[in-house]
C-alpha cells in the first residue's frame, strides 16, 4: 500500500527535528510529509534554518527551494518534495487534503483548537505536546497499542513524559515502585537565549507531574514529585530519578543487567540506552533515544534506586515519529475493508 500523506503545522524546533528524522528514515516510514506550514517563518527563513542550524545537520542532502517548495536530494538520487506555506491557521491551503494533520506549533493543544483541522480527508490530528482533553494520550513503548480508530485527537505527551514513563513502567513491573522523585534540568530554545530575562534559573510546573499519574497506575499525587528547572542553555537536558522500591533486596549489578537486557532485547529496545561513563550532555545531541542512562552514576542505596539520564528533549520527536508511523499503518488498514481484521505487525525503524 502507498504511504499515508501527512502535513506538518509548525516549523519551530520540533518541526525541524521531525523533518530531519523523517528524511533519515523515509525508506521505512509509513507516511510522507507532503506539506509544511509555519505562520511565522516564510520559506526563505525556513530554508536558512535548515541550512545553518546549530544542532540539526542536513549535510547529507542537497537542498533547493523554488516555487514554494523545498526539495531534498539524498545520495541515492531520491528526491523528497515538500510544499511549504506561510499562513495563519485559518488560511492553510492544504487543510483537509492530508489523512493526518501533525500539529507541531505548540499553540493548538485543546480539543476546541485542534478540532479545527479535522476537515475533508483529514481523519486525525496528532498533537506534539500535552493535551488535557484530547481523545487519547499515546506514548510509544508504553500504551501506543491502545490506539483505536475512534480516536481523532491524539497527543504524544511531551518530551519529559516520553523520557520517563516507559522506563518507570519497566522499573515498577520488575521491582515495584512505592514512590518516586524526578529532578529535571531543562534547556531553553536558542532564540530565547537572546532575551536578557532568560539569563537565570527558573523553577516551573512540568507536565510530567500531572501526566504521569494519568498514564501510570502506581503513581499519584501523594507518592510522586517533580522538580523542573529551566536553565540558560540550549543543549541536552538532564533527568535525575529516585525510585523507592517495595522493600525488595536488589543489587546495582542486578539492576544494570535487567535494564541492559530490556534496552537490547526487551520492551525498552530502541527506546533507551546505557553509556558507561558521564561524558556530559554534548554526545547526546540528536540522540534517537528517549533517554540515555549513565551507568557509572546508577546507584542503589537501601531500597532506593537512583538513575541519571540525559535526554535531548527537542529530539523527542523520534517517539512522535514512531507514533505517527504506527498510526499510519493502522489507518491504512482501516482504509481497506478486506484486511481490516488483520493485525499490523509494527516494525520500529532501525536507528
């Protein structure tokens, strides 16, 4: 079957990372990005960002812009042509022409706002941030199999939710979790560094604090705490997690062995990875993993497990990509009555 046609609304940091990740995995992706819209960036500014971004590197592509289109030529000679628009929400010309509308602006996360895009042939809106009243929040690797065709407005959660929840779910199933603390040291986008007001530390509410109890049945407001600090830095972010286990006697070696097995062969395959020593955040720029755990910083003290992780929050788009890929397969099956009853075997693209 042909790939599903989709359009992306929003070409900020998330949209930029999504474009690069899709181009790099286009061969196995079950969807084609045919349109990109941004209400602030015209095609010239978007092209300049693609050519000169500090972190997202498109060097392996020959890139051209002409006639409101961006074209990307890879080394094999394959061409990806994307129609680019610079319009306000109400004037996006391709609304209703794509099966999936990928809402990546960070502006339209409520049911009322996102429902605007459900027109014509567009069957679903997949929101790149937390939505408190969407039909379903689906975290790839945690509950994405709970997708149902009736779900029209779907949220992928957030960067912190994707980095934390699947890992926490595994730890709970393996050892049992009675309470948990998470300290997040989070970057800010490069353009905000130009604002003098951003030159400080800011403690803020994190969506993880509210989302996790909704997604994980062993976490609630009484046994879960999140400290979330924004810092004047545009690189990779940090998680420090403390799990209090249900009184089980464990060793550091046992935890490392269990996690390594889960990362390589088990339910967390392609979602997380270990690094032996702490080399700082820079090596994990554009990492395909939800988080990378530092083995030398993993500690077991009594019934407390301490994990130190780096995660490129802007490149959490890899889990968004996985979710869109998975939903695209499902929608394609729904479009063909004769095979509706067959189960699609999702194969996550190899990194």
